[in-house]
C-alpha cells in the first residue's frame, strides 16, 4: 500500500457527468512549460470565459492558460457558422505571434510570449490567473512597419498556395497574409 497521493484525470466527450471540476482541467500539451496555452472568450462577450475553456493550475502548480482569445468566430473553412472552441481561439494568438515576429525578427519565443501577455487586457482577478491567464489578446496600435508595408493592400494570387487571416480585436483590425512566392 502506497502513502502517495495520486491524481486521476478523466476526460469525457459527448456525455454528461453529474460532477465536473473546471479548476485544474488544463491538459497535455497546453500544460507544457514552453507552450503558450490559449483559453476561450466569446467574441461578442469578450470578458466571459467559455465553460469549455480549460483552467489551471497545472499539476505542478503553474498558472495556465497564458492568454485568452475570441471564439465563436466565422472562418473561411467553416463559413459564417460560428466555429467554437479553443481551436478557434488559438489561431488568433498564433497570427498575432506571427505579426510580432515579423516586426521583431530577432525575438525569441519567450520574448514574443512576454510581449503578447504584457499587452493583454487583464480580466478576472488582477494579474495573471488560472481562468484568463494574462488576459484577452490585444496587440494595441499597429507599428508603422505594418501600416506602411508595400504588401498590405496587394491581393493574394489565387493560383498559388497560401492563406489569409484577419480579425477584429477590440477597435483594431489585424491581418496576416502568406503568399508562397512571387
């Protein structure tokens, strides 16, 4: 007989359980030390955490998620139907990180994470917490480099692989466009 305390995690999809506990529900890989984990807030009520958004702390006591972003958005893939879930929140943060990296090509992943968390709109208890992390994604004003880029208004060539991502976050509009080749 062991005197150690063990933790049993049960993940359930499409079944109702009588008792659920959101606290500590963050799982692999979002609980990684190097992961920038993303929680979900509804696009139309951006101060309300979605019920399915995983929460910290991690099993070793660290605060997670790191940041939250909009969910229930329309996309090219899903059309105008709302695409819910942290799977729709994470691309907002990925695109924001790409924009930050473009403006600061020598920055490390840790510096980009720090920048994004430092600009986030704090929600919930003051400071980083296990519900909203550092807060809702907010890049602030666009740097001059992004505004004056010669490629900002250039349409993508529809005959080449690539993608376009755009989002309105607060009063600001952000767009990432990747066009593979001339």
